[in-house]
C-alpha cells in the first residue's frame, strides 16, 4: 500500500532531490496531513532535526493530532523515541540511532529502522556519510529488533525515476527473514509501481510524485485493488467512527477519487451512477479514512454520519437502530437539547452538583459490586451518568475512543496510585 510522505523544513512541507536540493515547497503541511491521512499512515520527516539545524516539533505535534503518523528525523536516543511515542506517533523511524542497544529498549512493533542507500551502500548523517555496508547486511544484523525497515534509494529520491523491482524483491525476502515488514522510498512514480511492490508484500512511501500530480492519491491507494466483478466495482463496508457497520455500498475508481479528494461519502450506485450520500436527504458523511481488506478486493470507509442515519429508511444502520453504549450516548446527546421536562436526564443536565454527586455514588457502588450481574448493572449506571456528562459538555462518545486509543500509544506508564483526596473519602 501507499505511505504518503511529508518532509518538513522550516515548518513547510518540502521535497528534495537526492536529499540535498529543494525542488518543491508545498507550504502548510496540515491540509496535506488531513488529506493523506484518509488513506492510512503518513510518514513525517523532520529534515531540520535530521540535519542538526533546528526542529519542527510543534508542527509535528499538530500533524500527529490530525492523522496517524510515523515520525522520523533527528531521533537519536531512547528518550527521544519514547517522547514521540508518548506524544501519539504510531511509530518512530530511527536512522543513525538504530543500534541494538537503543532498539532493544523500545517496543519492537512500533519501530521502523530507516536504511538510506546510495547505489546499494548505506549512508547516514542526512545522506552525507557513506558507511561501506550493504542494506541487506544491516537488516540481518538488526533481525528481531524492529517491526519494519524503510529503505530509501537516495539516487532515485525525488527524481521520479521508477523503482528497481528486482532489488526490492531481494530486500523483501531479507526483511521477512529478519521478522520485519518493508517499506521502500525513492522513485515510486506510478500505480503500477505500487501494485508491483504490494504483490511483493512491500509498502511504497511516496512524496514527489504526489506533490507534483504525477501520481493521483486515489489511483495510488487503489493500485493493489482487484475486483471479480465485470464492472470492476469494489464492495465498501461503511462504518462510523466507533467501527459500527452502517451499511454496504459500492465504489468505483471515479467515486473513490471523489471521496478522497472531497473528504465525503461518495459511492457508485448501480442505478444512479456517482452518488454523494446525503445530498438530498441531509444525512451527509464526512470521510475520515479509507482502508482495503487483506485480500485487496474490498474497502472500508470510516465516516462521521450526520442526520437520521445511513439507511434510506432513516435508521442509523441498514440493520436497524444502533444498540448498546453508542445508542445510549446518542439518545442522551439528543435529549441534551430537548429532554422531557422533569425527566431524570433533564434534572442531571440542568444540575451539575446533582450530576457530580450521582457520579460519585454510582462509582462507589460499582467498586463495591460483587458478581457478574451486579457489576454489569452498576457499570451501566456509571456509563449512563458518563454519557450525560459528555452530552452536557457537547463531547461525542467517539472522542472518548480517540482519547483511549491515544493513551494506548503511550510507552511511559503512570503509576496509577490513588490520589490522597480519593483515598480519604
């Protein structure tokens, strides 16, 4: 698959040729992160930090909040790497610092080792220093210490020269032998390049071709896809932010391109052609992410659904209304603006003192509960009150999921001791 790249210099997204000459300045990287993030993980490289002439830390922190980002450039110590993982980077990319002692102190599955190669020889220090060592040799030495290798063909970087597929095939085999995945960068120019790499089990990190328009983002994303249908359509499972399936639609190359460019739910109707969800009904969708399945013959769209829901029968899903915690949070949020007068929910929404007291009361009862039935019942009470608290603050339940996912990315753990005030009650 494709891994779009954002290289940062002085706060701007740039593209260099051969790692030295600036060929393109794309300006503010934030819109790029939003757009690129729709197709998966984004590679963010701090060129200034890599070359020891500054940092783009604040900019990268903003990008990490907008998209799943693997962060590299200037990460030279275990502390540097952990700081980025704690800050929300999905993975860190280590180059010069990718030594066994450093890698052993980091979570293997979240480490990418960058091996920059010029004519097959590994180069370091911002591509300025030759090491006299081959890429495969370095991979074998670091076997078991990294979840992925990123190999950049420096002589092809930024030159739109195409890929050396034979070399990529050899490196893919070496990476598998080292227990790691492989991404390559430098020269990836066409959808055919990406499809060929995907067949080898290799991802393609792409920069210059995307920035110059030589490679369309949707074409790059769709390159590995196949279809058994005569019309070439792909089944598309549509889910909300919490992963709840809303329904099934169909996508074509044209609808996929429109969806990724506009950031909305666009599909292909076998009767109407290109179809933008909600244009007539008001049940619009913001497209948050698109993903392929493991067999590359189906899509998943993650959307933020507005209006009554996805189904033409005005239900949340094509299988009826949502249930469970999501349904509870949605009902309470709807009642925040029109709760029946005198109802329990209306009282809690109008009285923060009562709400706080009930939260403490029900949390204590959950802590004291014994047995599966009682624990489930008391937890339901706490979840209800939490839903009221969220609705009162205008916070959707999906934001809680995001906060939990971000916490799961942290490597540094809090001790979790009880606060004195809580222990004294």
